C-alpha cells in the first residue's frame, strides 16, 4: 500500500520520457523541449528564449521536428517544425533537432536568413561583436552566403531610451527579451514593440500611457510621441540579455572589444544583497560590469548601480601614496614607513600609551570605519581599537542608529549564521516591510519579491506607497515616521494582517531606518513572537552585516558577544592572547563625533566616511580634534582635515568577504592586481608600529581568528531590547514630520564619475498629502524645508496619497541633501513653507 508521503513525493517529481535525436530523456512534467535538450547536451539555437523569462516563441530560431502520441497512442508527426522554446515535453514524444532533421535545419536556416535581411554588417564596430549570439549562430546554423541584394532598412541611430541605455533599432531581431524583462521581472514597462510589419521596432511608450510624474524625456524632443525615458533601476539587464547589439550602454559604447578584456568574478559593494558580478577590465581600468549567474542570490540580474557605478575608484583624486601633513600645514606625499611612523606617534599619544606622565591627560581615540568595508577590514578595525588603542569607541553605523538597535542586532542578528534567505522571501506567503523600501534600499531584494507578484501578500509600514511598493501591489499600513512601533503593536491576534503573518513561512523585513523609531525594533520582536513570522534585517550598505559579525560596534564583540559581559570579554581576550579588553562603555558614531567636536577625544581614525551623509557635524569634529588618521581610496573631504592619509584598495583591487543581509559569506578574489593594500593590512602595519601584533595582515589570518572565536556562547549574548514607543509631541503649525530615504540612484559617493547613470536618477521632489498642502498654503508647487541648520531645501511638490502632517524628501538626490542641509533624521520635525 502506498503511503501519503510516498504519493506526495511521486506527485512532486512526476516525469515524462521523450526521445531527442535518438537519445532518451526523462524530465519533470512541464519541461520545455529546449530545456530537455539542454540536459543531454543537445544545443538548439535561440534568441528570444531565456530561462528566467516566460516563453514567447518570438524569434522562431529554435524550430525542431516533433512527433507526439495522439489520443489513441499513435505517434504522429506535426505538419511543420515547432518552436521548442514554447512546447512542453510529452511522454513518448520524438524530437529531431537540426542535428538529425533536414527539415529542422532548413527551417532554422530560413529564419536566420530572414533575420539577417535587414541586419547591418557592422560587426567590426558593434559592441556585441565577438560575443554576439546572432554572429555565432549565423556562422553555425546559417547559410554561407546571403541572397539579399536590396537596400537594407535603416533607422536614425542611436535612440536614447535613457541617458544610459541606447538603442540601434536596425540591429534588433524583435526577440522581445528586453520588453519581457521590463514587464515580468522589473515591473517597468517603459519599452515595447511599436508599429507592424517591416517597420516594427522596439521603442518607448507614449507618456500618456505611462501617466507617471517626475520624469522628463532624455534625448527626445518634447513633441516626439516616442514618450518618456526608459526609467528603471534595472535597465542595464536588457543590454546584457540582448542577443544582438541593439541595446548598448552609453558608458561602454565603443570602448573595447570582448577579446581585449580580462574578466574576473566579484561581489557588488553597493548594497547588502551581495550580488554576484563580473568585472571586465583592460590595462588596469574597469570598463564594464556584468551580472554573474548566482541562482541563490541575484540569479542573473543586478541593479544599474551595481552595473554602472564603478568609475569612482578610478577618478583623478585616487590616492596612490600616503600623505602626511607637514610643518607648512599642507599634505605631502610620503613613504609608507614614514606615514606609519607618524600615524603611530599621534595615536600613541592620544591613546595614552607613551609611557610618560602625559598619558594621564590623554583623552583617547575614536574609530569610524564606515559601512562599506569588508568583513576582514571590519574585524581589523575593531581589534585595532580594542587592543592597540584600548577603547570601545568604534562604530561602523555612520547613519541613523540607537542603543535599542544595537541590542536588537546583538540579540537577534549577530552570530546567528544564515537566516532568512532570498528563496525564503520569494516563497513567503506574506511579507511585512517596516522601515525598508526594497527597490531603493535593497535592489535585488525587490526583484525576488516581484518574482512572486500575484501570489504573495506584501504589506508595508510607511507614510505612502512608493513606486516600488506599488509594483509589488503592496498594502499600505499608513504610518507617520517615528510611529512605526505603534503601527506594529496594533497588529494584534485576530486581525487580517496578523493572520497573514501567521502563515507558515511569513517574513517580517526590518530596515536600518527603524533605528530612529523608538520601540519599533522591540515591537518587531514581539510581533514575530505573536505571529510566528521570521525576522530579516536588511541594512543598506554592503559592509553593515559583516561589521556586525566582526564586532565593529561599541557594545558588541565578534560573534555577537556583549562587550559589557566580563565572560565575553575574557573569552575574546583569551582567543587573542591579550591580558584583557577595555571595560568602559563605548560611544556610538554620533557620540564619538560629538566628543571629538567638544575636544573630549584627542584623535580620530576614519575609514570611508562621507561627512555629507551624517547629520552629526563630522567636519567640526575633524577640525577640532587633535589628530586625524584617514584610510581612503580617494582624496576625499576627510583628507582636508587629516594629519596622515593612508591609501587603501577598493574592492576590485583586493580580496575579501562581504556578508550579505542573509548572513551568507560572499567572498571575492582580487580582480585587478595593483600595489594598493586593504584596510586590514594597513592597520596591521600601524599596530606593529604601536608594538602590537594583531595578526590581521591577510584574509586567511582574519578568517582563522573569526572561525576560532565562533558565535557568542551561553550568557555572552546581549539581551533583547524591550523599549516602548515614544509619545508623539505636537509641533508648530508649519512644522511637519520628515520622511526620507536614499533613492537607489542618487548622489552617493560610490556613484561619482558616472554621468550616464546619474541621468537616470529620479527627479527630486517633495511629497505632501492634499490636506497637508492646503493647510500650510502650498499654492505655487514649490516648498522650502528647513531643519536645525541654517540651510534649507527647496523642491517642487508632488501631491501624493500619504499620511497627513508628513513631508517626504529624497535623502541625497540633486538639490536634496537632507543630512547635510537640514541636520535632522527621519521622524524629526521640520519647518515647511510654500514658495521660495
């Protein structure tokens, strides 16, 4: 007798058996013929087919002869060749490809001849030349000579779909990969087939069809009906999957040939997804990036920022030698030994480790590594701070943060290993987003959620439905920033939302912005306990999770250990072979900056931190503190204040590991070999000069130490936070609550030097509800927003269905640098007035 489990198993793996070119193949039911052929190594040419897109049968290049059983079981041949990319395999089916069927071969050659009739013979100048499927298949499956003698069709070229994506329409074979990707994967239906017959082409939609505000046509006349720019965070994927040279990127166009490039796999440094990329470089300079195939993380897709934002590391201000400030007050190039000696001298005095009477007056050193560093670098920074400098004043969170967040991270995230995964998000029946906008702050996370569109319930705790949330058909839990704790607490048992989260596999996704909402992270833990939903924390920057695991926070040691726990400190000290670790409570980034500005610290060690990203006045702190050591890739604003600048390598020029938000280790090797060294190696040199051997000179050294330490043991972990929501305070009549987050494409430091990508960024606007706009008297479509600093932000207004009493601004878009200009975090009150 067959058990229920056996029945379920057999249903799950129901198969069919067919014969392809004389080879018997068994595949799962529903498998396309073209996929079945791939499993036994039989190549069928194709252009429109892509394993991650729905079948289209648009190009007809994959025609094969097919015979299949009829209702009586008699195997009958189809009257003409069939598209193998749209037909599913059947039990008893017989398939003959171009290898065994003359009819299939002639059909494929005929299709190829039609595709080449109007295709230009410009392979020597085409960006796809040398890696073009059409070029390859024309040679392997086409006719040896063309019979076409007439004039080929031509179009004006190139058509700028956006500032980044260019279209040469005469090369297009109408495979529709680009349009299908845009609709099915990204949800940005900005390009589609237009016209019919010989003049059918890919073009942009008419703007009246789109009806989307905030965009202007790029490279298109206003009266042109070709519509608005192809505005998508994922548009570069259409270039990569285009099987011909029809779609090209402005950044790479006419720059190189594939056979001139050296390729290396890598991991994107732009967000915490840890997307797999391929770096193509020539003569030591990156010329392009492509998506690498990684089914468990980014599949075959990456964001445009991952793809195009790499110029920052090769700009003219790139540092190649150390800089030391001389007696004339200027920075001068120096040798590594001289720079290390000068840095050690200043830090030794600031840390009170000179062995003289002056040590009693030393006020200590603060360490700010920033959130873009690798796991190895983060580990070196925190060990350098605690062992070489004797301080817990280290924090990578150069963003909004709180003690509640640190407790949450220590209790629920650090040292937990691989938690919720991309696959879990994709398969979850319900996903609640709080303080997190996946399209802007997660990139690849959005694509995985979008993949389940129509079968997954998405809820978002936010002031309004963003464009990304709308594409997920999300349900809005309308919330004023700072009130997220109350919104989460209101999800009680028996409510529709609680029932959704109570389903097996449901996930609650928390963003880093919740750190600025008192009680929100504590309430999220309670909600997860009430509903049984799993929690996922997704920070914005690539190095945040690795820094957390490495212990580069003031109250956390490696593996999530509590820095306030004597047993945890002793365990780490024993592993490091030192007498003990500092017991004094460490200060977070804001407190470190405030202490430096108040001259309560004598020195700062600063990694890749951008002052304009901070509400705290880092410039003032750098100006007032006695000694500054900066580790930088480029000569940034911090270097203007530094006494010693140590040049370090960007991710493409060093090996290392990013830990993505899942907790997955994303290791990468050196793509471009240069003399540049990593942060952890520079810190190792500096510690040796201070008389301490950190043993963090290589990646393997760090990984061995991390493996030996492991995760926090019993009694060593931070207790979970139990904070309560803060009561909202009434503001002045013209004051509104600020809502803000970084758009994916903005003016961040790692997007410097890429004007084509910058041109695809969304227009900066202020968003208000209709009632709020009427209350504050906005009549001319422009508002002025003021915060704690003297500067203000002036932006056009877009009336949006959203929470009343709230104004939304992009965090760092052109004309809207919120942290620098306003000096406040989301949830704070700002003054908003109509007009300039």
